[in-house]
């Protein structure tokens, strides 16, 4: 994803013959992002091609959203956009409460223990269920990946300005 853009969903398929698409939501604010009248950028990540679209309607269905875009009235209009992403600029970010962070702010942070040991850099965020898991890549040659659960007992401090995360390693975590 280009710098300056945040992905809010991915068009995974068409839905019916009236131009609706199935969107896999990748936002914590689907009610805002997929609200009628909201404008998003439809983007092909491979070619960089972009198109501004307006949401007409959206409704949840299982783990997806069925979205109708203004001006796309049949399946032939939307078929070519399968695999494209819906994105917003960083200027359109929702203001978060204290202690909440966007994923792009966490990836790349250094992870240190409460005892001062440097573990590595966060390279990925997994969302398996009850809580997120941060994947930390050790910076040693042939360094392993360490999985850090994002729970209060482990996560002590996140400093976005210094790109540093402090954790407490519970017994058996590594």
C-alpha cells in the first residue's frame, strides 16, 4: 500500500447482478467508512490505478459487507474491480482514544523487555481471535520470530514517537 493511504477494505467478489460487491472489511470503523455518501478510493495495488467512488448502500453479511457504489449498476461494471482495495488518505483517519493505535503505527516499532533486553522489530500483526498478536523479528542473524500477545499482562507501554514498545515476558512466553 502506498504511503499516505490506509486500506479499509478489499473487494473480494461481486454480489448479484445489480453491481454490488462483497468487501472484506479491514477497518475498525465500518459504520463510518461504508456509510451512504462516504467517498473512498478504489485502488489497484499492482498498477497504482485509482478511482474515487461513493458508497450508496452497505450492509453486513457474515464476515463481509455488501456494498453498492454510485454509478455501478450491473455486474459488468464491477467485475473488473475484484481484488482492488478501498482506501482513505491518512488525512481521513478517525481520531483514536488514548492507548489506541493504528496498525501502521505499530509495525516497525522496536520491542524491549521491562528488563532492558531488546527483542526485535514488529513486522506483522495477527488477528486470530480474542486478542491481537504482534510478530517480532529478532535482529540477530537467522533471528527467529517471537509472538507477543497484546494483553495487559504483557504489553506495558507503547511509545509511537520513539517507535518503542515495552513488554513483560511472562514465564513460558518465549
